C-alpha cells in the first residue's frame, strides 16, 4: 500500500524515486501485482540514463477506491494524523538484585 500511495500522490514517479522516499528497495512483485490489478501503468520514461519507467494510477484504481478523481484523495496532512502514535519505550535496565541472605550454600547440590 505504501508504494501505491506514493504513486497516487506523486505521479508520475519512477521506482527509483519511490525507493529514495521509502529508503528501501521496491519489490518487483509489488509493482507487477499493482500492474496486474490495473491500478498503475507506465505513462512514459524519464529522460535520464537508464530511462526509468514513470508510473501513474489508472481509472481502475479510481473505480476500486470509489474515487471520481485524484482530487478526492485525502490531503497528506490528514493521513499523517491517522498514523498511530509510537508506543513509548522505556529502556530501563532492571534493578540489580541484592544478595539473598536466606540461601544456604551448603544446601545447593554440587551438580548445579
């Protein structure tokens, strides 16, 4: 979904640009699946070395998500508000346990 959202909001966009934004490689199977569902298509090729394909959404994408146009997508600020707050992390080391006086060292079997 993250790949699809980037294509929808930043189209036309290349796979390399998606990877740069996400910070991880885009799995080839993801792009292939989105194309098989006819949610995205190649709309041209960027005039840079390697001529990467530029991806954009399709009418089938709009129909599937019940949109009349891309203008009906919620603003990015609304999407950010929907993100869950990160769980607070408490990186506290457990307190050191004081030595126990109630242990009788002679009662501990030698095999332990």
